[in-house]
C-alpha cells in the first residue's frame, strides 16, 4: 500500500490492556477515522490487508483493536454476560476514544462487531455513520445451525490450533465466549432493536446472500429499524466474509456511502 503509516499501542481499560493498531494515509480527506470492530473469533490481525485498503481508498485513518480476551489484548477469565454488546459500548470503546482523542468517527463492525457498533452509535452522537457487515440483529434458526456446526468443527484434531495462531492460550476462551453465549437459552430472545432505534446517523447493512449465520432478514431488519437513514447491500455469491470475498465491491460501496461524511 502507498504511504500508509502504521502505529501499534496498548490502551488501559477496565480489566486490562487492549491492543490497538492505526493505519494513516499520507493525505487524508476526512478527519473522521473509521473504527473496525471484529467478529466473535476475530482480532486485528485477521482483518489482514483490509484496513490498509480502506485507508488508501477512503483517504482517512483506520483504527482496529483486539477486544479484551482476544488477539494481543489481555485475557478475560469470565465468559461474556448477556449484555456484552452493551458493555463494549459503555466500558471499553470510550477508553479507546479518549486515548486516541477522537471526536467524530465512523464505525464498521463485522458480525457481532456490527451489533457493538450499533450499541456504541446509540449512545454517542459523535458517531457519524455505521456500517454493519454480516451482522445479526436477532437469533435465527440459521444462526444456531451455523454456530453448532462451527462448534463441532473445532472439536476435530488440529482445529483449535487455528485459533491459537491468533489468540494464543486464550483460544479456548474465545471459542467458548462465542458458542456458549450464542447457544445459551438466555440469549435466545436477544434483539438489537432497542439500540438500533436510537441510532440516528446513516446506517449501511452489508450482507452476503449465502451467509451461513443469517438470512437476508438480517440486513433488512437493520436497515429498516434504524432511527435514521438505513440502506442495505446484498452481495451475490458471498458468504459471511464480504470484506474478504468481495473486497472491491465492499470498498466501492463504502466510498459512495461515506462520500459526504
């Protein structure tokens, strides 16, 4: 990538330190950084080259961080509570925002990261736009089937080592934090609707038509129930990773969506 400056640092948050990385192009056209929020098994490194592509094409700085318990951030002992999406908005993101001296910003969240983006935006009017990618606003049968299939897959020899590459000795916690939470009976009636209705900035819901964790009902719900202007983009021949499977289409959509933000 051309002239993209990268910085890595830790931020103190309640319960430990969070690892943050920032990509800044030589010339920026917007003072509002794009903050990336990873999925249930993700971390900064699993975004791979996407943040650099965004920084270059959008001409704005891009920030990503490993949530507490993931990647290079400190470990957590307890599994997430039912309100863990809200906790990200109340306990952790504000500390990162303060440390980076961020004023206005844009959020992009993949999968559960999209739910966290909605929760943050519902509480902070400094968020000027939200992009959700393959995000779940409620629990579908398809969601449960997908999580159960992944849980069974990780039982197979050598599979947990795939997570250890990215999360080290936190890998089993990461897996249980996802599967145990989403398959629990107390999470079955969870819905993103209450915070979504309090998001008044523009929202773009991106979804692959072949997503193994949710149907087209997900982006429809997000775009139709946000408190402001909601738009959806359904990508053909695409699964749960649009930013990897359809990178150019996603980048083009973001350039258009953020052209005046």
